[in-house]
């Protein structure tokens, strides 16, 4: 049977798109290689190592698709301030929500919490057909769009296929979508730690000679001494750090962070993730669109990856709903190119900014060290410039979809 829309990948971005379109009068299938089971989440549970720094714009999107209440019911950690400094110099900068009369800059949320909250809504609603344990094996053009062969041998067809299946997207590969990509030659060590001092609802980031180190504030049963860490280091250093015993790792981490929150008292199991930047040359072709990490992956420097993906989902939903109202075909390249024109410039700009920061703060030559210190000090001295940065991070400016607007 022909389906209007198949979304491949029921992660945070794919699930958000499905919910944003559930009242559009479309037949929608959401397929995923995983079991799509909701995991229990007790307040005392160990933190999942992968977290996202959800912006205010992302919060609004998740509120409007009905998932935000489930997120806050599980576990979300608001942060009001951000403190960034150069470990090789004296430059530093402080951002606060108060500077733009906002309550918070964002929320640090475990990816599992966001995912399960979205699945809760999808399963309760029932308007989107979920196909778990369905890995995509083949993708071929058909007379009316695309034909997908799944790992269980089942075939499904759709007028429009949306790839939301992550950085190693099977849809992107099978459809022959070209990418530009490069390896950072760095890896990110991620885990959760408990420090001697409170995190102060502040996102802390130190630029070291090896790479950026972030301490992102978490709360567990009212305890504000927890942080999620993202430590970007060379591959050789990552191997060394991963091989350390727990006590030695905690000491190395505290030293790299200049013990800003005191000693690191506890650390959960570590995860090491290779860092690679990737961007699809096109987000769309006839009857096909790429969103989220399937379209672009960036350095986790500022935790912007999922925010870009949620904006992709909201803009694509807006474009498709408008096309339906005009009587246009969902898979028409002219329709899908409206989504690409709105999202590609924004994503490229964010990727370029993160790439520039990453290169500048790892540069050794003395003039560049002076430049980055002078830059941090200069911005710190300009409240207007800092407020502009904060508004951008909150999602209060730019070409926002309706789901993300105040």
C-alpha cells in the first residue's frame, strides 16, 4: 500500500517531524532499526552519557509537539549562565540569561529522555504507524516515489522519504547523496561526573591545548554537583585517558578543568566518540529529504547539533503543510527546495562558526593566541555583542519556523 510519507529514523529529529505532521492528513510511517521501547527513568538513575543542550527554540518545538512535559517529568537541568575561557591565556567571557531578560539559556537533557518523551506521545497518539526493528536494506525509485526493502523482507512505498537516520545514514548512502566531510583527528570523551562544588547552573567551557573541555550542569534529585563532560582530545590522548583507572582519570579531568568546581569525586563509565564533520551537498532530491545528522554533523563545541536538527524538522513540517494547502505534491523538488533554501544557509553558518572556533583555539602561533585572548576580552567588554550572541543561542532571532517562535 502506498504511504504519503516514510520517515527513516525514530530518533529525536525524526520523531519530532512525525509529531509535527500528525494532524496534516497524511499517512505516515516511522521506521527504525531499534526496538522503540521506552525505558524506565527513575530520578536516581545513572545519567546517560550522551546529552544535548536544548535551546529555547528547541524547547518551544518540543512543547508544541507535546513532548516537553514528559521531558521535565523525567529529568532536565536548566542553566542560566555560560562561562568560557582560554586555558592558554587570560581571555574569558561570561554569558547570562538575565542579560536578555530570560529565565534560562537552555536545558541540558539526556538524549534518552528526549527520545522516550517523544515516543510516549507517538504511542499515545497512534496516528503515526511505528515500525520497530526495521533496518533499511534497499532503496529504489518507484513509479510513485520510493520503494524501501526492510531487513525482515517487507517492502513499503512512499511518495516522500525523509532521512532522519543519523550521521551514518543508510538512506543518504543508498540514494547516492554526496557529502563533504573531514575527520577532526580528535575524539570526544563523554561521561557524567560529581564535583566537590555546585555547578551553579552554569555551562563551563575551557579551551585547552588538546581541545575544548565542557562541564555541562546536571541535577540528580536536587543535587547540583553533577556535570556532563565533553572532552575533545587527540586520538592518542583519548586512548591514554580511556586506559586510566577511575581515580587517575578523575584527577586528570580535574586538572584539565583547573579544578573550577573542586575535585572530581565520582565519574560514571566513559564513552569515546570519534569527531567528524559532514555536510550533504544537497538536502533534497525528487521525493527525498535529509534532516538532522543525516544532512549535517558538526563539532560538539557548543552542543548545537540537535538544535539544528529540530529546526530542520520544524521547517520541513511547515513547508509540507503549506504545500498540502496549495494542492502541491509532497515529493516535488520545487516544494522540497523551499526547505533546503531556508535551512542550508543557517546550518552552514553554524558549522563555519564552530569550525572557526575549533581551529582558532587549537592554534599554537603566538599571534593567534593573542588574537583569541583579545577577542574574548573584547566581547566581554561589549554587552550588546554578548546579548546578540545569547539571543542567537536562545533561538530568538533568524528565520524561525512557527513551531519555534515565541
